[in-house]
C-alpha cells in the first residue's frame, strides 16, 4: 500500500518536472531567437561606437566549470557583452535561468540542471545579501524550481542589474557626501570588533543609510559626529546604488539587522557581555528574550528602554558600567544615538558601542521584517513604508529621490574637482576662475534641464495613458453641446519667442475670436495686456466646468511630450500679448512655458499681470527638479478648490 503511494508520488513528480523542462526549453528557444535578432543590430552599434573593429579580438572567451568555453563580445555594457550567450541557450548548452557557475563541476549538475545566465546567487550577490554562497543558492534553487520560480528569478535578475558593478579591486574607503564608509566584509568587521574587545580599544560603529546622509546634509553637527566614528558601515540598497554610481562598489551591504546575529554568535563564542539600550519600554526586554531562545549561553547583562531623562543619564551609565558589558547596542534612532555615543563613550566602559536604529523592534517581533524575496531586489524600504506609512512615506518617497539626485550632483562636483586640477597648470588665476565658474554654471544648468525633461516625458506619457478614457468622455460631451472641433488650437509664444501651436479642450463657442472684439471694452484686466472676464458669455456650459477644474488644459500634455512645453513653467502668452510686453516682461520667455506655474497655484486669474511677471522671473531664477515637484504637488489642491479660476 505504502509502495503504491510512493510510486504515484514519484510518477507525478516526474510528469511535473518533464512538463516544466519542456515548457522552459520552449520559452528559452523563442526568447533566444528574439534576443539574437536584436543582438546583431546592437552588435554593429557597439562595433562602430567602441571601434571594436580596431581590436584584435572582437570576441573574448569565458570558461565555465573548467570544462566548457563560451564566447562573448569584447565590450563593456553587460547586456551587449552577453548577447552571444543566447546562442548557447538556443543550442541548449546553458539555461536562461539555472544554477550559478562553480569553479568545479558539482554533483547536482545534469542535463536538466544547467548553468544559468540568471541565477539565485546572481540576484543575492548583486544586492549584497549576507551569507550568500553558490552552493546554498544552487541547492535552494533545485528545491523550489518551477516555471513561476524561474520567472521570479528572471525578473529579480533584471532589477538586480541596478546594483551590478563588476570590479576586481575594491577601495578600503568609499567617500560619499564627505562621509567615509568602511568597505569591509562581514568577516572583516567581526574580526575588528573582536580585536577591539580583546585589546580593550574603544570603538564606535554606526550603520548609515540614505536617510542618515540626508540628515547629515542639513545638520553639520551630525555630519561631524559621523566623520569622527571609528567604523561607518553602509546600510541599505540606496547606499549600494550610490556607491555603484561613484564607481566604488561595496563588498557587502553591512546593515545592522543582518550583522546583529553574527555579533551575537561571536559574543556567545568569546564570552563577551552585551547590553541593550533603547527603543520603547519593554521592547529591549522582549528582544533579549527572543535572542536567548536562539543563543542559549549569550550573556545579555542588561537592558534599558530609550526614554531616559537627561538628569538620569549618569544612573544609566552607572548601570551599564556595573554590568561590565563589553558591547553596547544603542537604539535611539538616527542622529540621537550617534550623538549619545559620541558624548558619553569616554564615560562608558564598554569597548564597542554600536548605533543600531530600530534593530530591537525587529528582534522583539514588534515590527516584521520584509520577506527575503523583497530584500533580494533591494525593495525592503517599500515593505517598511507599508508598515508605518504616516511616519515613513516622506523618508522614502521624497528622501530617496532627493538622495539619488544629491549623489548625481556629488559625482558631478567630484568630476569638476579633477577638472580644476588639470586646469591649474595651464591658466592664470583670473582666467581659471572665470572658466571654472562658466563650467560649473553649464553643468548645473544642463543637469537641471535634463531631469526636468526626463520628468516631463515620463509624467506626460503616464498621464496621457491613464486619462485616455476621460479624454473620450470630454470629447463626447463637448461635441454634444456645440458643433465644431472638440480641440482648440492657438498659436502661442514659447521659449525665446518661438511660435508653437498649443492645444486645449474647446471651452468657448466656435466664433469666440470674433466676439472678443465686441467684448474688449468689458476687459476686467487692469494691465490692458491680458484679456480677463469673469462672466465671459463666449464660454459654454461644459466649458465653464472644464475651465474651473482645469480639465481644458489636459491636451497640453501632448505639447509637453513633444518638447514644446514643460509641466512647470510660465504660462504661454498669445502673440498679441507679447507685442505689448516691455523688455523686462520678455524675460518670462527665457524658459519653456508650462502647464502650471507659481501664480497658477497662488490665485491664477486673480493675480495682476505685473505680479505674474515677477513670479515667473523668480521661478526662472530658482527653478530646479525638486522645486518643480513641489509646485506640481501644490497644483493639486489649487485645482481641486478651483482657486482663482474663471
């Protein structure tokens, strides 16, 4: 009876594996043909761009398992270089998703278990997941492999390319925003902690993430504290990406949550005593209880919550010293914990003091950590934000883009410093200063326009796609109320006086231009340049609604997409208005016109023309990527409440 059951299970397993293998091979065959077809075009592109035809070897060989030799293009971009490997996938020599390559042929490699272009180990290594070994990753892959599991690895591999940086030599220090990170492995930092305790050398250790660096840019005091730390360890995918941008990749992502159990294991093995200080009342104690379940002989000699009054700190320090702790974990949150360690480390007898943020919350199970598959793609921050959206949304949704933009500017400034050194020997002081300032200004301006245009294209594409159903509804409603085109097209003046056709949903009757001459005497604008009329009889019923809600402006997303307008900028004037402009007024034409601007969110039609010009000139002077995002966000309530619209 038992034998029949086992036989049935074995047959079902073999059928499933066989179907999986056939399905996988078919998809690999189709994908390889597509990639190879595209690859020939890409090959000729890089052949000309990188002058590969001048090289002796267009191809270079790579050896897998010391037995099989494969050829790839002799060029740098990872995807372009590996395109010839799809030929070997087509032949069946390797797989699209499979095992990671080892130095020696492993026992689990068979015809069905091939080396893969993408692998679980590739994903985890790129995102610096700790304790990642090829053997463990391959074993885990074989245990769980299926069509969906392979698809997951393929998607995660594509995402993990964000963190990919091939390097041979690592720098011991990586400088970012004037903070020097220690580029160490887990084994190296554990060895340093052990040496500090054994030799009784006092060391401070801080885990620094993107949010910490954002704070350090606002607080010189906090930056100075981080600069004085003995060990600054990179924490999180943001720092990982930043270091790749700076061409100084990390050896490992040494975040406190992953490193903590190894420190506990070291402390248990070496009989070190540890003290937990921080978090809410009861959290440190619960963390201790959970740790002792796993590390039976670990000496946690004291715990204390983080809500300590200033006058009670001497008593806390006395308690820490009386416990004879060797290692002190301080969990008070970024900047506060580092300030505490820097101020009191000479009064505390513990040899190693670590600032660990919200670590106790994870190990006390007060807050659940992101699953491994989310951490594998570096998106742990999204899981964290969903747990505490009110507290975390600003840190991640605003802080992360701000940080990466800062990294981009930091890299540019670093390049400029190298440029300065090369110019010093060739230019006198005055000429050099002028040329350097000119270069700085051009770089800053080009960066600003690049990110502005990138945002324009991205947002306009998304909005046009999402608003397509609304466009159809408005088209239908406008056509029902009045005959004629549903779009209103008018010549407007753009950047540097260039004329372009601006599109809007028609909100007036067809003969509105002819009626304007009859209504010119009723113009409510005091400046005499622009025409404004609160109860304009030319506006249709539908037009009144779409003007009040600004829906009539939506077709201008097409103008944004093709580059005639921007999302944010001075509103484009009509030709007759520009003819009345003074020289000072014409300065508002120095930049691309936009759908929204400062005076659009401050009162719209209620703002006098002269005040509009002042506001537009202020925007032209101060505009930037972050400033544009702020104005776009402020536009939403202005539109919802129809402030100043008619």
